[in-house]
């Protein structure tokens, strides 16, 4: 992704408007740009006789949120010229039905990209199913072989949220090599892959979790701070180094005094924006970039 500023800039340099508040890392705008780039690549592949196709498996409630997401995904694919095949299985399917379908998709030469919508039916272990997706087609980067390949620098099919976070940090123009990056949250699918991608850029990476002692002392030293704990308001202004790049992955639905619900991140946005150099909002930050990144991964898988 094109950097907006010189690649040698530090977070502090990049914040030339220091005092005026953080610059926004606009996930919606970055996602729109990424979708345009992806659509161009799809058009070129299609011209060369290589259709771009994503096969997704859905075995959840056909009226539930996973089904809505799967249908929206179909519409998003259509806009970019990506063929979308949704394999709908019953929400009472057993492991062998789901595993059998994933194995067929993995072996089918016409299928170049696979994803499995969660949740899976009760009693079906998602990890076991994800292990069956052939790594070259695993566009969500959930097969454990892919995270290993990421460590070795041999795959770009990393979990989409981690790729989204990296692209958002890179969009600020901050040079990652040697920078101190603190990641708050260390789950297998979000925090750990972010740490691995930052390590691949030779950043100095500190991974924090709910047992980390004196978290503010670590976050205050961070040139790049990634909040991915799922704890609303965890990152307050006094925990942020002036001029730092702050990316908020957290997505929580919290009740408002009027009874409505609002989506919020882990970062106290209004206070932290006075201190940080760059800050991503929630909503409109990592979320839309994650969705766009999955579609980029589809094209990456086809081009292999
Ligand atoms: P998780 O519950 O699996 O992991 C949370 C991690 O945060 C754990 O490592 C835990 O130890 C750590 N943690 C919890 N409280 C902490 C604290 N007080 N201090 C330090 N560390 C703490 O969650 P997850 O699946 O990794 O998701 C994290 C957040 O990211 C959630 O809000 C989730 O909704 C959001 N998310 C957003 C996107 C997106 O596209 N925007 C994608 C995935 C997840």
C-alpha cells in the first residue's frame, strides 16, 4: 500500500500537526482504495482467462448474523468481479459432513479460495475444520500451517485483521524497523498474528495480555500501539506516548443510557486523539479494512 509520508519518518515526525490532534487512520477510505486495486487485479486475471472465485461454507442458522454476513460477502465479491459460491449446509450438520465438504473444496482445482463461516454447529470443532483447508486456498489465514508460513516469510495469507492492522500502520508512513510496537491482546487469531507480522518488519514487539503487569508503563513507551483486547476504554490518554500511531482493533457493543447500543473500541478516542499522532476510529477503522483484506487475499490465492 502506498505510504503517505516518507518511509523514514518516525511517528513523531509524521505528526507534523502536533498539538492539533491525531490524524485519522481512515479505514473506510483505505478499504475503498484496496477494493479498487483488487478489482483491477480481478479484471486482469479474468482477461487472461483466470476466473477469480471464492467458495464459502455456511452451516449456521440460515436467518442468523453469519448468514447475513455471508450474503453481504457475496454482494461485495460481485462488485469486484469475484465469483462467489456459498455452500449452505444444515446447522445440524455433523463434523464428517462439514469436513467432507471442506476436503472436496480443497481438492477441487476450480476452487482457488476457501473460507468457513463461524459459528459451526454445536460439537463441531472449528480448529479441526480449519486444519483441513489447504493452506494455499486459506484466505482467512486460519490453517495453523499458514501462520507457520508467515513466520518463515513464505506466505501472504495471514489472518485478515492482522493484515488490515499492518496496512493501516504502513499507511501512516512510519518506518517499522526498530520501532517499539506494543500489542495489547494476544489471541491466536488477532493479537499473535499482528505481533508476527510486525516482527517480520523487524520492529521491536511487546505482546501484552490480561496478566501483563503495569500495562501503562509499557504502552507509554510505544511508538506504535495496537489495542486488541476487547475491553472498552482500556487505553486512556495517559497510556499513550505523544505522537504515537494508535490502531484500535477492539469492537464491543455497549449499552447507552437511552437503551440503544453503540459499537466502541478499546481506546478512549476523544482523549487519546489529543495525544496520539495517528489514531484509527471505531467504527470505520480496522473493521472495513479487514473485510477488504479478505478479498485481496482471494486474488493473492488465485495468483499463486
Ligand atoms: P479474545 O478475547 O480472544 O482475546 C483477547 C486478548 O486480550 C487476550 O489475549 C487477553 O489476555 C487480552 N486482554 C483482555 N483484557 C486485557 C487487559 N485488561 N489488559 C491486557 N490484555 C487484555 O479476543 P479477540 O478475538 O482477539 O478480539 C479482540 C477484540 O478485537 C474484540 O473486541 C473483537 O471484537 C475485536 N475484533 C475486531 C475485528 C475487526 O475486524 N475489527 C476482528 C477480530 C476481532
